[in-house]
C-alpha cells in the first residue's frame, strides 16, 4: 500500500528543477562578481587613455597664472566680492520696507479721507432727521448743512451718494419733502454736480417706477425751481404713470399735484394736461366717493382758471431776474385783488382822508370811555376847524 501511494505522489519524469536559493552566500557571490566586472572595465578604460598620450601633448599646467579676458576689469571683481549676500538681502529689505511705508502712508491718507466723508454723511443724516421732526429749524440747520457739503462740491461720488440719500429719505418720509426741496435749491445754486445728479436721479426713478411720493417730489421741485422745463416733462410723465395704476392714493396725489402745478403746466403743456384730465375722468368711475369729489373739485378749479384772474406766474425760468417793485411803505390792494397803482394812490390821497370821518353822538363806540364831555366837545370843534 505504501509503495503504491509513493508511486502516485512522486513521478521522476514530471519533476521540475528547484529554484535557486536566496541565501546570503549567493548574494555575496553575485556582488563580488559585479565588482570584479567593474574593475575590469575601469582598467580597460585607463589603458585606452594611456594609449592616447593626452598629458604629454596638453599645454595646461596646474601652476599657471589666473587668466582674464582682454576687456575684463579686475576692480569689478573687487567691488562685487566686497558686497556679500547678506548686504544684498539688507538692501532688498530696506527697499521693501520703504515701499511698504509709502503704501501705508497712502492707505492711511485714503482711510482718513474715507473717515471724513463717513463722518460728514453721518452728520448730514442727523440734520435731515432733525428737519423731519422740527421743520421750523430749517434756517438754523441750513448753515451747518452747506458747510458740510462745501468741501465735497467737486467730489462726484460723494455728491451722487448724498443726492440719492436725500431722495430716498423723501420717498420714505413725506414730511421731509418740502424741507428737502429747499435744501436742494440752496445747494444746487453753488454746486453744478448736485444739480446734474438730482436731475439724472429723478429721470432714472421716473423711468423705473410709478410712485406717487416721487410725483409729489417732482411737483415740489417744479414749483420751487421756477417751473423748470425738465421737471415739467418729468412731472407730466409721472402723472400719467400713477394715473395708469388706478390706485386711490395715486389718484389723490395726482389731484393734489394738479392743484399745485396745474396752472403752470397748462400754460406750457396744454395738450399733455388735456390728456391727464381725460385719464383722470376715466379713472373716476372706479374710485370711492371722497376721491370722486376730489376729482370734481380739480375739474371745477380748472374751469375757473385755477382760481386766478391774470397770468401772474413768471414762466421764463430766469430766477435771477425780478420785476418786483420795491415799496418803502405799506402795499394796498383793490377789490380785484391787484396792487394799487401810483395814480390810484394819488387819487385816494387827494379825495379820501382819515379826517373826513364824522363823529356823532350816535356812534358811542368811537369815543374813548375815559374822555369827559368837555374833552369830547373840544375834539368835535377841532374836527370842524380842520374841515
């Protein structure tokens, strides 16, 4: 049994040769073989060099003097060697520190300017908040407001920001509208950038929104800026826009604007005003009774020539020119509401006098209650003598 199993497990014909051993002795033998081959190669190389006789034919010598090119300056070498790498690093560091100091100074100056602008804007906001609460303090605040604005009249960024700040505050605080327009009128007289920025901002907002608060602001600017044609066009466009919404508050604001500016607008833009009133009457059908009554009052006011008898508004847009007559004394008006002329003054002085009044005993209210009968009799004789 054992012999049969042995024959089945081991077969000399199918046996393969064993792999080489990985012992230390074998590795040492391989390394020694490689070293021996390297030595043989180096000996062959040296023999080949010796056969060429390079050393015998070369003119180079280890004791030869140092050689320099013909155009070379030896002083450059001395100067170059005198500055070590540490010196060069020091110079680079000094230059870097100097440039950084300049940058820091510039940044500090810019930061100081930004701090001043922020402080000025903060003070302007405080003044505007004060005007919202106390509009009567306008003349007290005006001087401080202009002093804060004057240093930045040539700064477009600052002027543009302040202009937008004023307009946005007007749109959010309607009570600030009248005071804000007065500030704008004063500032734009000395600052052309503010005038341009305000006009451009109003144009931009009129194109993108139909806000009745903006319409009220444009109406106030139109009146206080002597009926400027640019603001007249913007006001008409804004009126058409808010009436198209059909909102009750917008219709109410349109009626208020027409009461304030209708006479001036109709004098220069009658066709546009006709379209506005046509649109207003069309909107009236969908409004509440108070709004309907307000629309009727505006229509009636227009029929009565806006409550005016003559064209007493100067639409020439020359605010610096004035045709007003300066009077030293009081001004008197006739029954028609017009100022009395010099001829009428002379006629009244010649034909009417305060001494022409008659004092009778029936009019007891004319006498001073402390006057006695004797004083009254003497005063009556005085009046007769004067006549």
